[in-house]
């Protein structure tokens, strides 16, 4: 009986460690126009087309050189890896203030609306230096879609 309990304990421990190590992988679109397909291969029909460079998408599967993604609006499909780059962008899920320095006590520069795409330059703890349109500065990176790592 003890042996079975120990085996179950080890099995559950291994599952828990695997889920901790299973980190979400985000990508950004490399080009202004990216085809999303129904399946992993050029023989599959185009499902829809993204027209937003740097848009962050989350990887949910991978087959050979094809990545199955999901976006902020729960759209899914397959994109060839040549159309993706390591994530360098986020979308804010709430209105935020863009600051001159990484501090709430710094001089505010602009108010950013929910849903805005921000390109990350670098990150320090809970803050990232970003650019968006004509603005550059620091935002606190909580409640965002994408990865800051």
C-alpha cells in the first residue's frame, strides 16, 4: 500500500513540475500582411489575414515549421514560423498612463487607451519602456496581452 501511495505521489509531483515549466510562448507578427491557415501547410486554405505588424499572438501548438496560434479575440489558426518573431509587443487590456520614467511618481506623458499595441524596447521588473505611434516612455505591465520576457 505504501508503495502505491509513493508512486502516486511521485506521479503527481512530476505532473505538477511539468505544468510549472510549461511556459506560455508569445510571438509577434513579422510582416504587415500574414496569412492564417486552417491547417499546418500551404495546401490548407487561408482562414483570415492579419494586417498588423508586431501584433502579439500566443502559441498553442506546433507541427514542423507551423505554429498554431490564438489571438486576443480567441481567433485561432496556423502561421508559418517565417512570419513570426520572438515577442516584442503587448496589447494593454485597460487604459494606462505613459510615464517619462518607470515610476508612478514620474512625469506623465500620455494616456493610452485599452487595446493599444505597444512595442517593447526593454523591461525592468514591473515596467517596460515602449513605443507606440508618436509616443515613447514607460508603462506598468500588469493586465496586458503578450509577454514581456
